[in-house]
């Protein structure tokens, strides 16, 4: 007997609180004039550049800590 294929409905998930805070931080630093990139490869949430990443090193690595989260 062959297994039946059942269609799976995937619904859009809401942003997690951490993702919301990261997006808020990204927008904040973009308004300040920084070029904002993912900091995943550097072990942070965001990386800030004052100029093109091809021309300069990053100025800051940003760790986003949501309100109420405890650092260990």
C-alpha cells in the first residue's frame, strides 16, 4: 500500500520579539547614516559601516538584547 501525499498548508509566522527588536535597531542605525548588514558571520546581530563595506572595515558590531532578556 502506497503512502498518501497530504498537502501541507503553511501559514506566515509572526516575527519573533528578537527579530522585531533587530529590525527596529536596523532602522535606527540606517536613519543615523550607517550601512547596516547582518552580523551573523561576526557573531553579532548587525554590523555597521560608515562607508561601503568594500572600502572600509566595520565600525561597530551590534548585539540586540530584547527588553526583559537576561544576559548570562
